[in-house]
C-alpha cells in the first residue's frame, strides 16, 4: 500500500500512514502526526492514565495549555494509541513514550519509540535518552523495556541509545 505524507507549509502537521507493508514497526498500520503547537488535551490525559503529568516534568497542565518540546500523536482505526515527545539539545534528545493504558502490551510503545528514533536520525542527533523518574510506579519494568530496546543504563540512572544512522527516512 502507498505511504501518504502530508506536510503543512508552516511546518505544522506531518502525518504518515502506511497499510502495513513495513513502514512502521511490526507492520503497524496507524498514523503519526506531529502536533504543532502541542497542547494538553483529553487524548493526552487519557494516554497518561493514572500517571500524573508532573511525574514527567510537565507540571499540572489544564486542557489547552501549551506543552514544551515536540510532540507526536500515534493513532490507528480505534483512535489515539499514544504519544511521543522529543526534546533535543546539544546533539542528543530526551524522549518520552506514552501509550494509552488500554493499549499497553500490544507493542505500540515500540512503534512510538521507533518513530522518535527515526526523527532523531533525520536530525543527525547522536543519542536518544530517557530518565525514568525514581517515583514512577513501574520504574523497573520501564527501565527493563528500554534496555530491551537497546538503551544502556548509566550510573546516574539515565538510559541512552546511540541513534542509528541507517534509520534515516
């Protein structure tokens, strides 16, 4: 199936859909939309579920509040499945992967992570990293998941992964 990419002339929306022919991790046939500007909304609140946004340094946003950094929304035929955030500076980027609680365990976090890594590669960044908050209720599981996806844990708890150059679209 064809791949569709739509770019807003002002750099806003960047949406890609693929019919499962390999454009997404595991052949996922969903959409990936850059949010510009990114704002806190009902979809994000639902995806975070019981996890408070302040756990990830987002404070306590109200509906419509602007969000820092760059955000993408992952969706499929059933609706929004999750979000990815990329905060790049000095050649590296911190990532945040959020999957709706009802969709966790389906491999969708890997889809979001893959798209963030591809974006980091497109920007010629060196590393993507994540710091799982000490107070995260699933800290060990999330850290293990990141290690299983190629991240190496440093002494300070930061998990880093070199951005593969071959992943540039």
